[in-house]
C-alpha cells in the first residue's frame, strides 16, 4: 500500500515530499525498522536546497496501519502525542 503523506506547511516547503521528492524506499525501510525497534531511527535527507539534514523517524505499528512521524531532532517525541502502553 502506498504511503499517505501529511506534512506541515514548513516541512513541505523545505522538502517537497508531496510535490514528487518523497524518498519512498528509504522512508519505508526506516519506518519498518523504527516500528520493530519501538524507538526512533535516524534518517538523512536533502532539502530543496540540497542541504543534508538529520531527521528522526518514530513509528507505531497498529493492527490497521503503521503510523510514523518524521521530524527534525528538536520536535516532540511521537510517544508524547500518542501514548501507547508497551506490553
């Protein structure tokens, strides 16, 4: 299934993922690793000015979908927005 991309205005201006620059395979792999590990994984991606930036990927695997948050290192952790009990 294809990814559904919901990005903030500032993220879209900087990366243009909804405009065709979405690194599908890299994101898919990183999201899968983050969901399995239960902790954030690092990603490196270029913005529209070809600057390499460090991003963090956090993911929660649910019965119906994998929900991921990809953000810069200064953003709030996903767990603070979607508290999930670990078994």
